[in-house]
């Protein structure tokens, strides 16, 4: 029975509070229901809608749930056009820029790379007046422009599950699932069962899985590890998750100072594949051409990846 303004504020706060809780059954359904209630209020409550959709968009992005990302990112981009200039804060602008990036990543992971690139390239014009949009989205554009181009060889000073003396692995020759990963990365582990199942399903037909990682100087609760000790730890770690295929292990990345801030300098593989977050999965065809880039992993992706791999093996 509250007035519309109070109801909008309360619903927005409720969505924010729920997003910070440990997930319980029905929690996301409740948050989604409150966002739906917000949408029933007068059209003037744009800021509150953007805040609420932005909270859930970030939640789904963190959990790699494409359906939620697509729903909320699409609505955020629609709402941007209705946001009055005097209500545009840096926080709201960042929320909308993230929607462009998140939606592009979700589409690209579903073999809609051209659509994703078109969205990213339109963003600076559609977000006219928001500073730095082109610069923020440029790395994402560069990443998806790799689709359709030859995949760089994976190089590393150390390899697991590879012939002795291996230093470089070319991507041409088979259909490849190339995943950038790390032993500390929980979302990366969520992709491993699918990789294992697909390897069992298609391995005899020329499909392979390759992982790329690096040393970090620690493993679980063991800190300041020597490289040899961390390498020994991950040599046991990957097989526990069914990863018995080649794993490239780069040296720990040095930290350099850029614009007064410490920045991790990427290794050659991360640089070649424009890796910004993991898991980052590339599907590469027999000719060594990148055909798909997926950021994060949603269980709903597996049937699509299975169909794509079968199609590529038939080319």
C-alpha cells in the first residue's frame, strides 16, 4: 500500500539485499518477482529499474548463467535510452556498459559472434556522453575478433600429460577445446565435467582437450611455494578432476607498474588469446581456426557445444 516512490525504493533495496545472501531455494525467484513488480510501476522509475536489473545481471554474470545475463542485459540496454541525463550517475553508466559487455559475451558463447561484435561496436554511439566506453570495450572486441582467425600455438616451459620436451602445441590437426584455467578457479572446475564427457564422446573421432594455466606461487592454503612445488601440486590436482590431457603451465606472471598501479603482465598465451577472465574456452576447428570463444561456463552450454563439435568433426 505504499506510494509508488516508496515501493520502488523498497523493491530495489530488497533485490540488492537478496543478492548478497547465500543462495536458498526460491531466493532468485523472489528477486525476479520483485524486479517484475518494479516493471509494473510508472515508467518514470528508470533509475530504480536499472539498479535492480543491474544487481541481478551481475549475479548471473558471476554464476555464468546465460539466460539471466541475456534477460537483464537486454532490459538494461533498453532502459538506457529512457534514463534522464540528470539521473545518469557514474554507477548507473558502469552498470549499462557492463550490460553491453555481458550480453556480447553471452551471445558469443552461443555462436553469435557477429551479433556480439555489432553490439559492442554500437555501444559508444548509444552511450554518447559516457566517458571511456570505446576504451573499456576495446579489449572485448579484440578478443571476439579472433573468431575466424588462425589460433596461435600454445607455448609453455612446462607441460603436464605431454611428451617429454614439449614446448609448443599447434592448434591445427583436430577439433580442440582449449581452456584457460587455474587451480584456484571454482568456475573453471565447473567446466571440467563437460570437457571430460565430450572427450569421451568424441575423442576417437579427432576431438581433444587442451588446458592452459600458469604458476601463481601458492596452492590452496600453501603460500610462497617454489615453482617446482606448485608444479608438483597441480600435477596431482588436474587428474583428480579427470584432466589427463595436455596442460601448458606458464611461469608466474611478473607484476609491472602502469599509470602508478600494479598490473599483472600476461604470459604469451594470455596475450595471444586476449584472456581477461577464466574460464575462457576456445573451440578450434581441424584447420586451426578459432570458431567460438566462451567466457565462463553454464551447464546449458554443453548440448550446444556437443552439437558444434559434432558439426566441426564432420567438416
